[in-house]
C-alpha cells in the first residue's frame, strides 16, 4: 500500500510544483522554475480577474491598492486512461488520479481567490490564497478533521489551499517568506495543479513517497541570491488537530534551494521531513507518537537550452513503526527509495514532447496499492479501514517498479479570456522488475495504459 495511506493507517501517504516565487498554488513558491522545466509550461498564468479592479484607479490609499490586486481564476481538468487488459475490479493499479480504468473523469474544477506576494519587492507584504476544488482528485487531497467525512461520492469538494502569505524584509536582502494555514506540501517535483507538471498521471514517487497537504506554517529564507533555506512545522501529512490527527505529535521540514548554478541553468532543491505519521488506531498510541517517518527528496533542474530541459529526482523514505512492534520488541519499519528522470523538448511554440522514467523500490510491499472506494484512501490514513486492490503479498520480498511515460503537451494561446488551454495525450508502461504480479488484478507483471487529459483555465 501507499506509504501515505498504508504506512499511516490500516494501510496509506504529492505537487504538491511551481508558479511564482510566493507561488499562488504551491507552498512558499519553493519551486519557482519547475513549471518552466517540466513540459515547457513556463506560462502558467491564467486569465485572472481583478475582483476590485476599480479601486486601483479610483484611489491611491494603501488598502485600495491592496484590494485592487486581488485576483480570481478558475480551471477545469478532465481525462481518461484506457487499459486494454480491462482489469477487475476496474482499477489501474498504482494510479491515483486516473485510477478508474477506461472511464472519463472530471479531475478538477477549481476556483482560486488570491492576493499574491510580489517576489521582486523586499518590503513588508501580506497576501493570501483561497482555493476550492471539486472533482475526483479531491479524494486523495482531503485533510482529516476538515473535509474527509463530508463526501462519499467519487467527486468531492475540498479546500485545496487556505493560507495567509507574508513577506518580511528581515535578516537578509532577500527577506523571509511565510505561509500559514492549509498548505499544499512543497516536497517533490509533481503537484496537484495539472499545469505545473508534464503528464496527466503521476510517478510512484509523487503518489507514495511525498506528502500531499498540511495544516501548519512554512518559511522560506532568502539567504543569498544563490541560497534559500526552507523550514516549517505542521500537524502531519493530511491531518489537522485533536481527534482529527492520527497521532499526538507534530512534524516538520528543513531543506535548501541552490539557485542560478551553472550560469543560471541549474537549480537544486533538497527537502527533508521528520515526524510521526502513523495512526494510533493501527499500531497503538505509544508507537504512533514515537515512531518517526523520515522523508528525503532532492531534485535537480537543468535548462540545457531554449528547447531542452532535464529534471532528476531522488527520494528515500523510511518509517520506523509502520508494522508496530517486532518479535524482539523493536519497532518494525518499512522503507522505499526511487529515482525519477524527466526530459522536455519544445518542438514549437505550442507543442512540447515529454518523457518520464522511474525506478521505484518498495522494499516491504507496504507502499504501492490502489484504494478501492471513494473514501478508502483517507480511511486508511486515519487508521479506520480502507479497502484496497491488493498488490504483491506483504510476505514477499518486495517489488521494484519500473515506469516509463511518453507524451506531448499541446498548448496554443487562444486568447479571448482563456488563460490556458492544454491537451496532453500520453502512453505509459508499468512493470514489476523482479517477478511479482501486481497489475490487472494480480494477473500480470506489467501494465500498458494510454489516454490523457484536457485543461482549460480562465
């Protein structure tokens, strides 16, 4: 099962990644250039409506200017991944966002109200981001105690983001950025926003080895133009406070960005995270509060030239107590490591070719799974159950997954108040590289899927 769900509860576990420096739809804007590197999506700006635009022209007061910069945008995404093997009971194993084989899904319909921070001004600034999202993707991005018990259908509604953004001109010339509230997790390359990633589907790493959502605070300190330091504290992955938390201890981030390397072509992002993430309902109160989960992710983004860009991501995750107490009284943990590579080649102004290749090692068969039922993922996270489509037996010797995805992004500039229009067909090959049979209801050691999505933003 997924690290997120399986590891945290009876069985589960992000882009959560990049827009502008204090990114509108991503925590702390830690991933400023990722959008440009992945899939040639450097112009993710939508046709934002300035809600109080009249105030900017009618008054010179500070409050009027602040209100005049508040924007409203909307975006819709839907897609399908076909599976010729017609798996039973109908799921593409290991796939979150396109889990229902051969079925069209409305993945996201989202609205964002925002006052963005201007990254070019090192002055006191206050902004906010409020994003509501409806669709099938919401099933995996709920937060325990906030939205996880309101819906039973495939299409659900969530507060995808709700945070206050502050820039403080402290300590260094670059200052300090802070966000507090409901945050999309900053770790990893691929995120929830489809315009910030090259493919419809996600890599195993993005589903099982990085967090998705947090309630807490994140900080990004711009130490020098080359070095940013990131740190933060939260209640845990997709949990909130009190009885809605699956344990009684906090968790937090620390890491750094190295910017403008190799004459401005290279950027390196490292983030680590530590804290208990398992549910007391699954392994007991003491174990849930004292067994640590260690998440580590490092990514490098290299812009070879105007057309070609490369991205590499390495991830290592270890959880001390997913399986409770062992036979000799020790914590019985699990771990996984992975490597993901991306290549993007811009064919012309509207068309980009994308490649993704991944090796994901699930050492204990405790990470990768498919959650059967609209609320199964969050139930597993809470430790209250959660039916799954099983993969390899938990008693086997682990599974090494290989995945290769090829696709194109067609993104013409339509104008007429359409901020983004995108078609992304893709083909994907998944295979268990060491003889296990996880795919298509346990019938195959490989899986072939094809399809894609469409995105339109206003």
